[in-house]
C-alpha cells in the first residue's frame, strides 16, 4: 500500500514539507494507540537477529540513519516500525536554521535524494531534554559543529554535544563528513581527526567516572568520496584513538551514475539513495579487509532492498542503516531485511 498509494501522494508535495507532515501524522497515530499495530505489522522478533556490537545489545541489525529525526522528536515512535536502533541528529551546540530552502530534492528516476540541509536543528540541549531511556530501542547520538564555528575550534562544539548527550544516548556518531557545512570534511584529514577523536575519548573517560557508568561507544561517520589512501588513514586513526567503529558512508558528491534531468543532477549537496549503494559497499569491504575486521562497521548508503542490506553485511558490516530507502520503500523494507537476515541465519544453524 505504501508504494502504490501513500508514496505517490506524498511525492506530489515538497519533500521537506511532507517530511514534517509525516512526523506529525506518525505522532498523532501513535498517540491514538497505533504504535502497537505498527510493531505487530513490521517488527520481526527472533534471538537469531540479536547482535552484540561495540558492547551493546541490538535486538536486530537494522537501524534508522541520522538525519531523519534530527531533533529527537520521534525516535520512540520510529522504533515501532521494526528498527533495532535509531540514530538522532546531526546535533550542534547552538540551534541553527541550516541552509536556505529549497534544500531537499527527489531524483525519482534514480531512487535518490540530494540534500543540502546544513545541520538544521534546534540545538543539542533541547534534544537532550526530549531523550529518555526506552528498553525497546537503542539510540545513537550524531554530533557535529555549528556552521559559524571555525575548524580550529571544532573540538569545543563536539565536546559540548558529547557532554549534553552522554547520559541520554547509547553510542555516539562523530559527523565530520557532511558536504553541507563549509570546511567540515577537512576535519577528516589525519591530524585534526586524530586530535578530535582523542579529545572525545578523554572526555568519555572523565564523564564515565563522574557519573559512574560505562564509557559510550564512539563511531566515526565517513564520506564515500575518500581515496584508498585516506581510508587507510581512517584505519590507522581508529587504531590509534581506540574508538569503537566506523559508519560507512555519508552522502556523496559524485553524480556520475545519475539518470535524472540535468537541473536535478546539478543541485548542490550530498547525494543519497541507490546510486550510492555500490560505493558504500566498496568502502565497507575495503575497511573490513584491510583492517582484518579490527573494528565494527555500520553500513549505510543505497539500501533499497533485502539484497542491498545483505551485500553490506557480506562486505563486512555488523549493522546496517536506512534513510533514503526508507523514504522510497516504506517501513515494510525494515521487515523484509530482517526476515532475509533471519532466513540466512536459520540456514547456517
């Protein structure tokens, strides 16, 4: 029903506007008791789906990527669609409007999106106040810096976000790979990235002692546009800083595989969706192979089918995340992926 009725109606409207409308609709339906219905429709429960990754227990390996629920407005309700975890953000210390609209574009011929949102969010403090533990869903906190913060002071922004969210999220994703904040990707260079991650690790230790809890897993979200040499640097940085893993990948600047009209292809911003799938899998496979599986990888980018998800897992990912595929395929995709993973697990057992 989603692809034949709901999606065609939604796609008649501006993508950012319909995104906010969908949030209000899900919130309303959940308040009326539909959450249990959604769980019955989309959740797949089986111990064979359980995963222990970077010390956390996931009820299944399929998550919702950052950018969908930037401000932690709907993370519990979104969990009702069968996800094993939801990543909120990207959050910044101060609220910011993001880039001027229009800034989100559908490339329907490519089953893709281009966005240049620019970390629009209401600030980390407001999001932290909305977060509360829920045994049904694990929550990741994706953190970044404000646009006006120069790179040499980026550490301060990431530390502010880290402190605000430390007792509220299960893991952290450090976003230095969005193409929509000027200069942000420069933080992926070896020296600044090593310094940033070491600073967060030190803060992690301090906060865990202060609140008498375990340290939180720290993951690095990287761009798909890195060269092999830069990916080897990422492997070395993960080893040197002792962070727990990598999220591969963010959106791409590459437009080489697109069929959509030129006016859409030429829009500035990060491309997500099916055209990113092959490159994302390549990055996952490279990191997993060249590191000898030294750290967990969350695979994201171009997952629009069960086979796409299985490809990421076979390439070396421990978990996967959806975003654009969730928009194009609907929540049934979550169920189909979990059922496909379960089928493979049963075949091995």
